């Protein structure tokens, strides 16, 4: 029968073995990732294994392990930097979209207020209580003219910017 001290020692030994197994699993995952990333090198290793003795245990030296870890660290750092750059671009794009949306909402609120003021209330015939059609038509024509003017202004600005871009690129 095992006494209490033996049981505790066995549990401690088992925990230590489990930690070692976990560390080896992590190490194997790292090496597998490295091999997957460097398939040509992995194919050479496989060819050597096939030509060599089958029962020989192959282990990496500390220097080889260090090289693998450094390579993986560089790759992970590069991926992290690329991801960070992509995220920053996405954030900038989303901020611009949000700003544009806020501006558009403000414009719509202003248009709704003006329509209510000028048409719903201002164009109402006092005697009949009906909205005067000519004021509605005039209001809509004014809005269309404003839109056309804005389109023309933006078209000219776009043409100017294209010209400037061409000059900058030709330098």
C-alpha cells in the first residue's frame, strides 16, 4: 500500500511529466509550422529520411532549434506588422465612412427641416388648408438646380485633381 508521501511524490512526478509533454507538444507545433512554411526544405528532410536508416532518431541541435524559432518569430512579427497596417487602413476607411455618414445625416435633417418649413407649413393655402403645387414644384426645381451645381463643382474639382496627379506623376 502506498502512503501519503509516496502518493504526493507520484503526483508531483506526473505533473512534471505532463509539463514536459506540453512543452514538447508546443515545440512540435512550432516545428510543424516552420516545416509547413518551408516546404522545399521539408521535402529535402523527407528525402534524407527515406534514404537513411529508418530507426535512427533524428533530433535538432540547439542551434537548429534557435534558427527555427528565430525564423518563426520573424515571420510572426512580419504578419503582425502587415495585419496592423491593414487594420489601420481599415480604421481610416471606416472613420471616413462614418464622417461622411454623419455629414449626410446632418444634410438630410436640414433638408427635412427646410421642406417642412417651406412646403408643409409655408406653402399651405390659409383658406383651403391645401399645399400650393407651384411652391412644391419651385422647391423641388431649386433642389435639383443645387444638386446639378454641386455635381458640376465636384466634376471640375475632380478634373483639376486628375491634372495635378498627372503633373506629380510625370516628375
